[in-house]
C-alpha cells in the first residue's frame, strides 16, 4: 500500500472515533440518599446511571465541600455494581466513619455536622446534601405507620418509616398472607427513602396479612434492625432477626 493510502486509513480511523478520546460523563438517573440531608456518619451512596459505563467510574467521582474543595480519600476503593451494571454503590471509608479507628484519628471524619457537600462525576455536581447529626439508632419498626387499604382494590399500602433506609433495600420489606405466602406486587421507596409503598398485582382480599422486614435492613449509616454500625469489636452485634408487623384488610361491606 502506498504511503498516501496509509495516511488515508489513519485519517479515517480518527474520523470513526478510533483515537483515545476522553469518556463522556454518564447521565445520572438517581442518587441515593435522595433526600436533602445525610447523617454525619453516612456509610454508602448509590448512583443509578442511564446506561452502563466502560472502565472504572470511582476514580472520576469526588466529594466536594461547599467551596468546591475536594474531600481527600473519602471512599473505600471498591466498586459495587448491580447485576444489570447500571447502579454503582460506593462505600465511605469505614475507618473514617467509625470512631476509634486509626484512619479517623489521622485524617479526621469525612463529614461534619452543618456542612454542605456535593457529589460530582468528572467535576460535575450530581447531588448536594446538608450534613445532619450522626444516626446511631437504626430503623425502629415499632414506630412505623401503615396506611389502611380497602379489600377488593389495588390501593397501595403506604408505610411511613421512622427515618430513611438504604436506597437499595426496598426489596428487604415484603408482604405475606396469613399462610406465609409472599404477595406479588411492586415496591418502591419515596420521600428520601423514608416511605415504602407496595402496590399488589391482584386486589387485596379481606384477610390477615403481615409486613415482613428482613433483619439485615439498614439505614444510610449502616445501622441494622436491633444493632448499630458503631459497635465495639469486643461487643459484636446480635444475629440479624426478621421482624413481622401484622395488619388486616377489612371488607368494605363489613361496616367496620
């Protein structure tokens, strides 16, 4: 092949995008926690993307202070992807979240109460939060409030939680009938992950039901049902135990 032909091939390769171009910033669909405030001991963040991305994304993600300064080394260097490859969960460095550890003593906590922070990809902010007090209590199911639903309807069951739960834990709550069979339906989290809504696939029956909560359900700070993330290594948490909240659906013809 003549030299001029080789030059033409190289020009075509560049025109077709075969050169090493910088990757474009992915489009973000949702960041969780989705509320306006996070606890000072926030443990994890989830980012849902419109499409899969090629190559590592974590090195392109930064946590910024209100003035734009980067918070140094806030993340654990591990990418946790959902099976469909569209949701990335990143962990805050546990050694800087949990008190009494060497990393926290040397570098300080990642977040401070009252500060404003933003999460950015390629320098473009995708979510802003105000930092609130630390959350060490964890979810308390006895404080949850279940809405009434009508039998023979597809009315959603709305569960007002006592605070936000982890955005990836919507499937950790389920509805079962009196026989223990799971009721098919669609579950989602709203209002900053502090409200769980379940819409059944088939109309409710006038019967007894129960809301089953997996014992490994966590809040954004890593606190589980009945246990806290801020636990001494000398006092390990108790084994996770599921919680059951019974409720009844009454026939609209019963007059009750």
